[in-house]
């Protein structure tokens, strides 16, 4: 489990956050963070790679999100996702517990 909280990930010529796995589980929780001005915002690759995002800003990226190979990105539905080349919303909902 990787937890990104109260962080600013900005201005990258590459991806803001990238998660990739070889089918082993990879979980990334993103909370209270800004992901802006990157080539791509959040990128998840391959089955078993999962990201969940809540209370965060994703803005001014190429695409906000990129998912491939069975990976998932879920949202707690309390984010500000706007002004990206492609906002990629709505994301599937994660369950707040």
C-alpha cells in the first residue's frame, strides 16, 4: 500500500503518479493532494494495479487519468477534476467506509 496525502505533484514532463504491476497487488491511496501540470495525471497499468482518490485536485494535465491492462482508478466522489486535456470523468465510485 502506498499512501499519498497532502502532497503537490506538479510540472512533470511525464506522469504525475504511475502505478504498474506484474499481477501482484498494488494499491495507491491519494488523499488531499494536487496533481497538476503533468503530461498525464494518474496512470495505472496492468491487472492488480488499483488507485483510489479522494479530496484531491487533478487539473491542467494532458489526460487526467490513463488506465490499461485491467488496472482501476476509483473515486470517493469528492474531487475537483477539471481543465485537463481529457478529464476522464466520471470515475467509478469507491465506497467510503
